[in-house]
């Protein structure tokens, strides 16, 4: 049974050439090449290895919750980090023993294209590198393209030009607290480069390894890698088992705890639903008394009331809270502590500001402080490397 592994470092296109390696049933590499997909050698199984650029990862700190709720919470957290639709990405989650959730995302359009092309497994190149405590792995191929995998299992892409340290690696080390004790260099001329970088940062032990070739990674790393391609869910049979009496008591206790949890959750949900209904009724009564038509949703009713109130303020020659100057004044104290924005644009009750560059600490600080001012914010890094932030008045969500 033959297996072909294909390295994908850009959106899959039948008109592009891709590197591949063909393996036999014993995991031995038979031959390698770089061809169009139509010219791939015949194989029983097709596996794709995606570059780190196509599979960015991050660790989120979230409270304990079930699988379905966890994915929803992750997508909500990613909305604050991404400019664009979160639903365009497939999300892979892994709970870490030390706490937190390792989140890896990949565009659904890429997975659909690979599945249509006959690939049955899609993994990230980062999963092929084993992680060690306080040690980062810098893996660069013969073309200078590569990635760094941290000891927390996250990874980021780098590009090596000459023997200078990649800017991505230098910035990551500067922002890391604490820094890793060692960085293993899996790249061509690793010994010479390790000695050169040791002089640049003597606090870190730079160790030389073998040049990186993902097709030569150990077979157990391929087996342990997470398949990013959504799998069809199959109904699993339930096996019967004989339980020791003490285990039965434990199972009974767990069942009772589950019943109590369901009951408490139902009561909490009922109270929350009742409270929500009271608030919604209050908004609707207020709208009717003000002569404002009740809208299809409570948030839309709030906005309609706000527009009616703004019209009265404007007729009286006063500023409304959503006006450009009033909204900017509300966040002026926070923005004054930031570097000057490259551009600012006001449109329909919201300000959109863009900076040429903000550090991750400054990005987090400005979003947190604006939310404390009762504002709704959404920020993210744009393709040019700048940071874009949208600010508007926050509404109560139902």
C-alpha cells in the first residue's frame, strides 16, 4: 500500500507544482519529486502537510467548559483578534495539561480543495516537531523557509536570509517572558549559524541540529499529528462492562451529580429567560411611550430609541453620544496614551482607527481600557502589519 505526502505552502491550485514523497507500506521513502498534482505518482492514500503560515496557532486561556461551548467561546475570542469572518476558518482545539487551549485555524476553502483532490489527511508541519521544556525548535529547509515551534506547542513562520537571525524569531524572543533556555537550529550550516547567534544573544544556548526535511520526520510524529480535515461522524457502539461494587457507587454519585447539575442549569436558565423578558418588555414599553416603533430585535429597538433621542438632541443644538466628537471624547483619555494613529475615519456611529504598528501589549491595553469605558471594540492586525481598531457604542445583547 503506497502513501504519498505532499507539502502545501500556498493555496492549493492544480496549475502549481508541489513537493511530494512516496512511501511504501513499511514507511520507507521510495522517491521524491516536485510536479503538478496531475502528475503525482499513483498511491493508495494521499496526505497533505500544510506549512505553518497556513496553520497559525495561538493559546487561549478560557474557563473549563464542554466541547460545543468551548468551540463557541474560542470563535468568539478569535473575533477580537481577526479582521474578517471567523466562520471562514476550520478550528482545531487541543486542551493542554498545563492549562489553556491550543487553537489552530486553517481556511475552510483550502480544506475543501484538498478533500476534493482526494486527500484523506491534512496535518500541520509544526506537529512533526517534538516539543521540549524551555526549548524552542527553529526548522528551516534548504530554500530558507521554515518555522519556529515553541515549547508551548504554538508555532510561527520564519524566513532565513544569509546567517542573520530572522526578524520574526528576534521579535518573539524579545516578547517572550521568560525566554527559552535553548533554541535548537535544524537548518543547513547549523553549527556555524549557532556560533554566530550565540554571540548575538549569549543568554540562550544555541544548539545545532540536522537540516530540516519534513519528509524525513519520524513516522510516529506523522501518526501523532492532528488531522485538520473534518471527519464524518460515525455512531460508535456501546460496550457493556462488569463493574466492581465500589465503581457502581461512583457511577451512581456521578449520575446524581449530573441530575443536580441539569436541574440547577435549568433553574438558572429559567431565571435568566424571565429577567431577559422583563428587560425586553421594558424597552418595548419605553419605545411605545416615546412614539418609536418596536423593532424585530431588542438591540434594534435600543438603537431606534437612541436615534430618536439623538434627533431631539440635534434639534436642541446638542451633541448626541454617537456623534463623532462625543464618541471621540469618550475615548480620548485612552487614545492619548497610545502612539498617534495613521488614519481615523468616522462612519455611522463608529470610529475606525489604524496604526502603522502597535506592540501586542499596547493592542491588548487599548482594547481593555476602551471596553471599561463602556465601548464596543474590535481590533486586529491587517495584512500590511498595521493594527486596525473599530470603536462604537456598546449595546446590551440579548
